[in-house]
């Protein structure tokens, strides 16, 4: 990791004080190399998990609460989509092709890769104080007025100011922390709580969630929340300037103001 | 070439060599301790291997959750069944008195058992969940003889690593490692909820592995083969399901 923190960035007078001192002496990238690499690995895995997760749900688009559930019991709810299994009652007169074999294999493989990537990210984030510096909001970030402004501005489709390109506001910080330390752990936990091998060794993991079918339903809703986050995240990137923000996450550099074409 | 970049080249070369030999050593150790599944090849082999290896390290002796009888599902759902063959229907008409389970391969004493033979051994039961890879599940009481009992009767040779089990359904076979084969909850199952095992649930004889997904719990078992390698069985990846794109290890 010898190149960490060596990327080019012009020192600018308008930088917020939080980062400016460091930048004058040693220009730091907007995102460290490790953050950039783990971000894109996570992106790839997220799409793999999403597509395969949808395929797996199609084979049984019914959800239950408690330990067990099948087509002979009443569901908590059923998605209004066709199924890839003949015996699942749907309102459609056709059965979709079975895609579960490769979907399950890719789902678990992507889960392994993203969990290992996430571990690397969390460990390095603690060691480099990435969370403390970049994600934990300051007291000033947390004032209601500041939070409200940060929340309302994008709703009115107002672009962030140039200074905001170098740091996250309070709403962003809280959102990222929530996704990182609430949604990701929950989706991993509820996923593991469906694994028969895992729960034979750690039965409390599924008991705490209220049973295997409850774990499956929770897994579904947390995944929905992550998809919602993805939409808002990409929407905000577009609002702030898609290419400059994407460039910052690929090369580490921040665009020079030629942002809005 | 400057000193710095030469040093960097040497260091990264050393690191790469160390990493590669570390990986090779890890692979050899994993092979030695039985942490590599037969379907470790292909683009999903990494995921399959990580799952199987971690489960073997964490769950070799762990027991599937057992439930009180009160949580037995009133209507267990028998999944879609392929049309029964004429051979099977013949056995069914005769009440399965001529059904045989043959055991061969790396055993001291190849043998063949009738359902009555299997029922004459001490019967065991557990109330466990059957879970389908599709997502649904039910709980039932499963009655049978532990597979380990039958394996002890025929005398498994020490080099054995897998038990291949074959169904009367055409092209339906699977295999498990010795950890699962000798696991106390792994049954040759002939009864369910206090009765005979119904045909839709795999009667007269089903492999019951409560720590693995439903499709690994094959119905209509007629043959066991003990082997030290899955090479030579179909495409060598361990199961008919694997050849159809489904994982060999299904503890997940």
C-alpha cells in the first residue's frame, strides 16, 4: 500500500479547514485507494447479489414469519410476480425457467467476496481513522438546522456547493454510518441465519430473529432498504455531478469545476 | 532504473512469490484435511470451496436444531415429483417387500438390505426442519436408522472419503463426505410423523440430512457406494444436481 495518500490533488484555498492543513503539505486524494477499490468491488458484488437474489425469490415469491412456511401455509405476503416453480400458486398462467442453480452459487460467492472486502474496509477504516475523520459527524454537523438544510437542498434538486466536494455533510455521514453498521450487518446476519450448517453451530443467530422464515423475510426487507439507498446514492451522485464524483471514486481526484456540462 | 523502483520491484516480487506459495500451501493443507469439495472447479468454485471449508471447520460435529413435537407442521409439503417409473410402481404394488438397499465399494463386506432388515436395527428419530433451496420449509419427525449404523455393519475401509447414494429415479444420485455420513442425525429414513414414510416424501427409503437443503435429501434410495474419490462418478463433481448446475454442498 505504498501509494496510499500520494495521488495528485491541487491544494486549493477554498478547502474546508478540516482537510486543508494536510493538503498543503501532502495532497491527499478525495478517497483513499483502499476506499476506492473496496467501493467498486462492493458495487460489483451488490449487483450480483441483487440479480441472483431476485432470481431466488422468483422460485418462491411468498414470505412467512416464524420458523416454517410453504405453499400449504398462509403467507405473511406474496409478491405479485410469476414464479419459476409449478406448484407455487400465482395469478399468472405460466411458469418461468428455473435459474436457482447458478443464482445460489453466485449469490454465495459474491457474499463471500463482499464480506471479506467489507472486513478489509472496516479494519483499515479503524486503523486509518477513516470512520472518525470522514464519517462520524461533528457536533456542528448534527444541529437540526444544518441537518435540515442538507436534507432539504437535494430534495429541491439544488447542487451541493464546491466545498462539499471534499467532505460529507451530516445527513450523508449518518446515512453512510447507518448503511455500514446497521444495514450491512443485518443483511449478513439474516443471510447466515438461513444457512442450515451455520445455524447448527450457532442456533441463537436464528432464534434471535424469530425463526428461519423470519430471517428470510428480514433479509428481503433489509435488501429492499439497501436498494433504496442505492437509488438515493446514485441520485445524489448525479445531482452533485456524476462524472466528477465518479472520477473521484475511481482515480481519487476531484474535478476542477468543469463539472456541469 | 532508480534504486527506489528496483527495490520496489524486488519487494513486490518477493511478496508475490510468498503469496503464491502461501496459497499453494493453503490449498495442499485444505486438500489434506478434506476442505475442498468435489465441485471446486469453475467460476463458482471459489465460493463453493470457501463455504464448504468454513462449514467443515465450524460445524463438523454440530447438531441440526431439533424441535418439540408440538411444532411439527400439520401439512408437510411434498415437493414436485417426477412421474414414477414402472419399476417403482411394481415395488409399490408389492408393498416394497422386494426393495433392496445395496452397499458396495470400499467396504469389507458388500451387502444388501431389505426395508425389514433396516427396521430391525435400533430405530432413531428426530424432529427437524426440511428446507427447500427455493425458500420454503416444514418440520417433521423423521424415523430411520443412522447411516453410520449400516456403514459399520459393512465395514467401511479407512481410505473412504465419500458415500455415493443412488435413487431409483432415473439419473438421480448424490454424495456426502464422511463427516456427514457418520453424523448422528444422518438417517436412512423410512418413517415420518409416527408412520411409514409416504411415497411423495420419498418412501420407502430416503436419505435424511437435516443440516443440508432438501434436494440433497434424495428420495427412493436403492444403493450406496463407498469411495475415496468422486472421479469416475458422472462428471466427477459429486452429484447429478451439480451436473445440472446446483451446488454439491448445501449447508447454506
